[in-house]
């Protein structure tokens, strides 16, 4: 065995041993920040980094034990291990929220995979770590990704026929039919058994992509697949993106070789193999903790069907993560998510009086999947929170009655207003849905002269997800 080969082998073994030691001592946590498009993942990550690095004290995070007990030493961003993945652009996101001049804006939506590693140095006060050193460092890995890409995970378990059976009927629903009419007409005119017509397939795929983009822009519908048609990344125009669902029963045994249908099936299978599976295998395994961010209020605005669809999609997505109890040996060899937090984000868009109602509503949306997770030994919590507050609480008196309101600047509007929203505390059936529906406003970020970000229960979130790792 050559000397250079021996050195490489030794370094490899040493690296694996160090990773195993870090896991055995709970010095490494991989956090899954999960959420559909518009749920607030980028804002959450930005706020988390800001509060741990430059706003790290017991006044900003009073319910985070390591802060309240003054054991936090310092936190900084450190080089990540995933060298092929771009680093999360924290500076750009923070500059949007805290600009040097002008009004703050929400950070731009994520268009590709990003990752970030934080090193959290703290005073150890108990356990095995305390015997090694009075100070320890927890490495926190966070992955940011387009929420649109997350929607593809359920496709891992589907054939093209099963996907069509699920997707095509959705396009005829009232919430979609106006936007999908051109696509539906084109599909009906396509002869699936005819020899492949590349131009026809490309034209219909373009109609399908335009339809998906229109639905994403105008609605909060969740089941929009494939996600790369909404956020193509480097795949724009690639043949494996030129597929779409068709009507009728698709029997793989009767497919004519070289036909339009045969090519649609081939492209669907290539998309799963070359796009969805690598995305899942490289970025959605070996997590330790998970937060699921949900924008319940926006879904309420669009009605009963949209809220039901969001609930269904979230429950489907959760089936693709590894969950279970995480003991000593599992942390070393097969880490599972042992804690999950369902967070109803943007709780500042309603008064504090109704935060509990918002949490209860979210709990009713994820109850079925939560029950399965609890059976597997996973700890579950549901919470209403805001990574970054965009409103202020206000009280007004009307006819002798004190009303708890919020005050802020609605998104894309010039004037500030005082507003009195009220969410339901559980999932309503169609008969219970108010005739006038719901109308929850979206707000622009609040200006911050002191260059500090304010939050609602972000410290509770940190304590739940990381508190036991920082003892």
C-alpha cells in the first residue's frame, strides 16, 4: 500500500470518526426547514441567523434557555461541508429587511438549493460534554430550497398513469378550470397513439407550464406538479421537463412504441430518476430536527378546497422524511427526525388574542399525520409564530367595547391601516364556511430604525428544536 493512499485512508477514517463523535455528543444538528412556496422559509432562516449572531441575548430570546441562563458565548457562520451547493445569501436577505435607506421588503424567493452552517459556542453545564470541556460548539446545518421543488416528493411513489389519475381531474375543478382551459383543449386534440410529434408535445408542455405559473401567481393551491416547471433552475427547455398529464386510463401494456404517449412516459420516468430522486437522496435524508412552516391565513382566503388541498399536500410530504426515536446508536448510524414543530407562520397578521386559534387550526390540518408520528416516538408541537413581525398590536374602542387589532402597511399598498382579523380555531366544513369567506391581509416588513428584527415566539421555536442540544 502506497504512502499517499495510506494517508488518504487515514484522513477518511479520521473524518468519519470525528463526525461520529460529533453525533454521539449531539454536537451536530441538521435542521429541515420545510414549507411550501410563500410559507416564509427564507425569512425564518434570516431571522434565526440574525438573532443568534448579532441579536443574541436574553432580551431578544428570553425563552431560549441558553440565552436566558447567559451560557451562549457566540455564534458565527462557518464554511459548509456541501461544497457543490451555494451558500445561503444571508447578507442579501438581511439587506432587504434592514435596508440602509428606503422601505424594507421581503427577501426574494429561493430559486435554487442553498445551505448554511452555524457554529454555536456555549457553556456546557451537564452531561458527557461537561467532562471534556466547559465550552462546547454545536454545528447547525440548514438547507434552503424552492418550496416548489418540495411538491415533487410524492411523485417518487407514482407511475405516470397514477400521476395522471391524480393530476388531470384537478385541472377541471372550479379553482383551476379558467386557467387550464387552453391546456385542456390542446390535450384533448392530441392523438396519444400517433407517432411522436416533438413540436406538438413541446407546445402543450409550454401551455401546461404557463398554466402552473398562472395558478401559482393567482392562487395558494398547493398541488402544482412538476415543481421544476415553476422554478426550472438550469432545466428550462430540457426535454425531460416537456411532459404533462393526460386524460383517460393509461395502460402501460398497451403503449405504442414511438408514440406521443410513449414519449410522455419516458420523460416522466427520466424526471423522477434524474431530478426528483437525486434531490431527495442528497438533501432530504439524515435530518435530526424539522420545522414545517405553514401560511394558513393565505389558504383561508381562498376557501375550503384550497385549505383542504394544503392540508393534504403537507401530510403527503411528511411521508418522505425519516422519523423515529433517536437514541445514541441511531444518531451515529441512521439519524432520524425525533422532533418536529408545525409552525403557523405570520401570526403577527392577527392579534395575539387569536394566536391560539391559529395554532389549533393548524393542528387540525396535520392531526392525522401527527398521530402516526407520535406512534413512532416523534415529539410533536404546534405553534403560532412569526419569524419577523410586520405589524404592531393596537387596541381601539368601538361602542364602548375594546377591540384587539393590528397596525401595519399592507403589501403593495401606500397607506398604513388598523385591522381586525379573526381566524377559525379548527377546520371548518363547507356548510360552516362563512358566506363572505375570509380576507386576511399580507403586510410589508416593519421599518426598524435600530436595525433589529422583532419576532413572535422565535425563541420558543429555538428552545424546542435546539434547547436540549445546548445543555
